């Protein structure tokens, strides 16, 4: 039967017609229930009516701005990480189904969307877009908003929607819960125009939410293991003070034997004799913050030490002083920034001591212990190959071969044979006896693929199959060969942009980028230039049979002012040129190559990175602005990492960006970072 929405006619099934009639009566003031409505829909319509939701609305409110969306994604970083492979696969298995898969945060704002591209136009018309809010208050009855309201799987079909413009859609959704405390983190939804309706989509979203929750649980457990491994020495049985370890959400997870006694002394009868006193102790702070919001009166803030490894906040250690130590109180605690003071060990080949570099080294050391694929990100010449070899030499595959291949150095045909190998006679010019490929040669060890973004798109599915099945086929051979290797990939490209451009597969991206390490450029760690200069002068002087050479302070200062587009590789060449063209034992500014001197003379005197005029700022504000700018550079625009680096809340960081005019700079850095 036909139904009317604001004068427009469209056909709906008979039951939909009854629902439409009920809806028209309802929005016109007749609140009596209808047999055509499910209890779920009736309750939702009444909530919408009571909240004065406009039933004539044709789309969700406009999406939030890019900066606000970045902030929301940072807040839900764990949810996005856990759902990434699921959302990536949605593009393939939902193609040609007329549906899209949507991921939202706990308030119903869309964080990510994948699926059938043919549906995108219709989705944009109703603002089914990243950054748009689909709560019931914003869009009336819909699967996302209603699932958030009831906390259960929900399927909303066609006329059951409250707002007129969404009645052409059918959607299924369920909430994603924190596996540890059951709080709602977000919603996964499958939506499409009513013609694409399938009752099985509800089962799909329930299964998908379960997969995401399982991944969240594994991620949280991994963080806890790393936290406890780091703090094991602090939990000594012989310690006189009480020590309690809290996870990153403020929950007590481990304590030494003295903790209960000291806690009872400090807190009085509140915890005396309580067998579950420790489990009841919770400190309140946001997951993305390091500082506690409200502390019990008996806890001194100086007793808390954030545990930070490689820039990631894993948790906090609370040291409760015993009475014999309380006379003068504890000295102010220093955060445990393990990534900042890391012992290099097998990473001695990495020259430098800047915080940005040490953060990358600390993360690499941590990841070296596992066998998961690692993606090294950084500009050309930053030393990604050095990091790759150090990870190999520090990891479980160190006794196996290290096989490196640059994907950008070959034609498609040569790269195929280099990767997979071939059998004798498989093509004209093939070697007698065939050739083993780099994948097979790396069996039992590490395969390092540099410039993986250069791999031809038609070759990527074949390499993906090797990663998924652990088998490789030589060219001209039908029998697979088992392989087991650790993959380290590197790129100076933004692979997400390559995915959007259609030159890199999303499913391959999520296989090679299980974890990633951003290696800072030389201009982000100019304080390391004296160390690098001494290192290369010593090595190159020995290589060329020359006497000892040193770099003057003036030369090092001038080198630090240069932009270094070629990074460490260019720096090495410059030092070698200075070494070979000077007879002096101390290299000075006069020994700098002509092109470097010309570039320095042509460079503007003012800071080119400053997006605003800083002359109106006070000295203190100028210093604060410079500290924030350095942190943004070191963390490559990641606001969560910037907040951790500076020890302030992310909301404060965003306020400072606006105050100092750095928002445009952050946007540019995000658009062009690798």
C-alpha cells in the first residue's frame, strides 16, 4: 500500500504501511499504542517524542569538524585499533550488498565507515558520515541510537524509524562493551536502503562486536603484562613501603605484601581487616590521562608515578611510605619514562640520544620481543634499514637470516621473481635450476621489505596470501612451500592515502601494519648532530686511512640550522665531503660544502614552522609555545602522544593549539606525515 511522507509517495510492504499509519497518528498527537509496533519501537518513539525530536528531520546533524573528529578518535584509540581489521574486511565482504558497516563511539558519533561504495551517495544524503552523531536525540529511532539506549542488539527496518528522511533505510546494530567493566564503548552497525534488508545482518553485527571485544581484551591483557613486567622489581617482598600497581584505567591489579598493612595505617579503619581492600581501591583518571582527578585524603599526589614506555601510558605505581619513612615524607616522584632512558643494547647502531629517537628505540625494543609484523615509518634516509636490522638482532629470529629487498628498485616482473623465486624454464631467460625467492630465503628469520608502498597493486594479493597462509609458490610451480618468517616493512609514503588512491590494498595494510614505529627525521632531533658528526668522522676517517678529525661547535651549530631533506644519509655524505676536502684536524664552518652554505644563507631568519606571529606573546608563553611545537613535531601530530609527552590533558593541548595558532600546523603535519 502507498504511504506519504511530507507529500512524497513511495511503496512499502503491508506491515510497513500499518507502521506508517501508526507513525502519522503518533506524530499528530495520538500517543495511543498500536498493534503494528513492536514494544522496542513504541518505547523508542515515546522517548523521541518526549525529547522533542523533529519527526520531519531528513538527515543527521552535520558532522563535526576535522579537529573535533581527531579528538574523538584519539579518545577511542583502543576501539579503533581493535576494530581496524574488521572494518578493513568490511569493504570486501559488503561490496555489492548495498550496505555499509559503521563504527561509532559511546555517544553515537561515527568514527569510521566502510562497505559498498555504491551506497555512499545515499549515505551522504542523510549524513551517514564520519563525525555525524546518530544518537536517538539527534536522529530519532535508528539502530545506532536505539542500541545505545537499550544496550542490546537492535534491528530497525524502514518505517520503524522515527524521522521521515531515514525511513528508506534498514539497519542492524549492537553495542561494543569494555570486556573488563562492561561499559559501552561504541556501536557497530550495518545499514543500507530498505531494498537491501537482510535479517542476517543482525547476526553479522553481533558476531563483529564479539570479535572486537575479544581483540580489546587481548590488547588490555598485553598492556597489563607489559606493565607488570616493568614493575616486577618494585613489588619486592623485602620492600618496607607498600607498593600498588594500577592499570591505565585506575584499577589496582597488583600489590606487594606490605601494601595492605601500610594502607590500613594510612587510611585508618576504612580498610583495616578488609580482605578485598585492594580490589576496592580505584583511582579515577581518564584512560588517556596520566594524572588522577580526585584522590582520597590519605594519598599524597607525589606518591604516584606514571609508567610510560615508548610514550605509551601503561599504568601507575603508588608507593605508600611506611611509618618509619613518613617523618620527612617522600620526595617528589619522577615519572617512569622508560622509553626516554632506554638502554640501547642491540640498538647501539642507532646513534643519538634525543627524546624522539629514544622513544622510537624503546618502542622498537619492546616490539622486537614478539614476532608480529612491524611497519617502520619515516622520511627517506632516516635509517629505517638500521632499525630493521636492530629489531631482527634483538628478536626471536636473530639466529635466522635477515633478508632485505627494496620494492622500489625493480620492475614488476623482476620484483615478482625476486620475491617468489622461479623454477627452471618458467620464462625466457630463467636461470638453469631456477632461483630461490627472498620470501623463501627468509624462512626462519626476518624479511625486510623497504619501500613497500612501491609494490605493484596486482602483486599485493599474492604477497597477502603468503602472509595469511604461510606458503609461497615459485613462479612456474604448482606445489606450495611452507615458510615462516618475521616481516618488517618500511615506507616513506602515507599508506592510508595510497589506499584512498587505490594503489595500496587495505587488507594488506592491516597485515603489515599490525604495529608501527615512527622514526624521527634529522631536523626533529638536531641535538644529535654533534654525536652523529663524531660517529661518522671516526668511522670515515678510519675507512679512508686518515687521522682523527673533530667537528667544531660552530660547524655543528650551522649544520643544525640546515633542513636535511635527505636526513642521515645526506648528513653522512656531507661529513664525508668535509673530511675529504679539508686538511685540518678540526672541521669548521669554512669546510661546509658550498650547497649547504648557500641553502643556509637563503633560509629565512624567522622560524618557518611558526604558523602565527609570536611577537605578542610573553617570554613564558613563547617558551610554552616552543615546547608544544617541539612535542608536536616529535610525536608527528599525534595529540594523545603530545599530551603524554607534556604531561597535560588533551583538552589542554587543544586549547593551547588554538591559543598559539598551531591548529593549521597540526593539520598540515597530519596531511603530509608518513
